[in-house]
C-alpha cells in the first residue's frame, strides 16, 4: 500500500490501520499528500515496480 504522509483525505493513521487489516500488506509512506504518484513520483514508481517484481 502506498500512502502520502501529508494526505488530508486519508491521514497516515488511517493508512496504517487499513494496511494492518490486509494480510501480508506492506505500507510505504511517501513525503506527499494525496497525489503521491505526482508529488513523489520517483519513489512511488520504485515502490510499484518493487511490488510487481
């Protein structure tokens, strides 16, 4: 799961709760708000590619 550490729509504590309820989930918190794929694109892309490989 990828989440923004400064996301007002889904605050970090909500992301942590969601991830804790998904067996085997891993949470990556990026220094971004809600559009982490734009605001932290390099780390977002690296996280997605790591997951897919």
